[in-house]
C-alpha cells in the first residue's frame, strides 16, 4: 500500500500546457541533481517528484539521458539569454565588467532554473554527449575574458585561456557558497573581484 506522500497531490495533477509540463520536468530534474546528485535521476523518481505518471515523463523525455541533457541545455540557453552582449562578443571589455555580468547572469539563471544545470557544468558528466555540451558551454563562458587578459598581462593565447579558466573555476566555487546560502550576491562579486586582482597582480608586477 502506497503512502499518501507517494500519490500526486491535486495541485501537481493540474493540467499543464506541453511547454509548461516540459519545463516542470526540467526543473524537477534540476532540483534532484542539486539535492541528490545526477546518479539519482531516474524516470520513476522524476515522475513521483512531479506528481505525474511515468508515461507522461516518457512523452517528453524518452530516457534519463535526455532528461539530464535537457537540464544542461536549458540552463545554458537561459544563461545566454540573460547575459549582456559582453558575454556574446569578441570585443574588448574590462575584466571587472565581465565578472559582474557573469555573476548576475549565473545567479539569475540559478534562481530561474535551479542549480542542477550549474552542478552539471562543474561536475564530471555522465556520458560523452553531455560532457561535450558542458565543455562547449564552458568555452563560451571563458571566451570573453581572453582579449582583456591578453592585453592586461601580455600572456599568449594558451596562458590567457588557462587564466580565464582559473577565474571561471574560482567563480564557480564562490557561487556554490551562494547556492548554499553562505554568501550574498554582493559577497560573491567582491570575492571574485579579489581573485581577479590577485591573478592580474601576479602577472603585471
């Protein structure tokens, strides 16, 4: 006999449009990844969390791979839609401006889509396709830093890429503290600024 917690509530059985249902499933999966890890993404678990039956999940996502991939792609698309032009451009820009734009877009996206996509970006991907999407997304995040870093430090392309990746990794660690409720947005921005200054000072002294 199933407990009452196993049965969909009246509110969760509300009929949603296909777009809203798909988004609900992505958010539920994102929350599962954030709370329990990607290994716990299973169709029955997602269906129960969404308050629907497994066939409804399969209608939108034929397997767990597509669910996980969907969370990462949805997070990436939301991030890019929120990022200012500076994150889409090869044009020169100041590092502090890039950092502020990154923090704002990341925090806004996590609030809108959950932190599951962010966890996927930072973790070891469960398969090659998701790993490739994650690597390409990371490359897009790093790209705007390269020109100002080269100009400010005088390093070559490979070193600028390594520095930009270091800054992104540092930003990821700090953002995780914000996700966990330890830091405010302002603290995240301040700490990232300090990381940037420390790196730049090392190369410009």
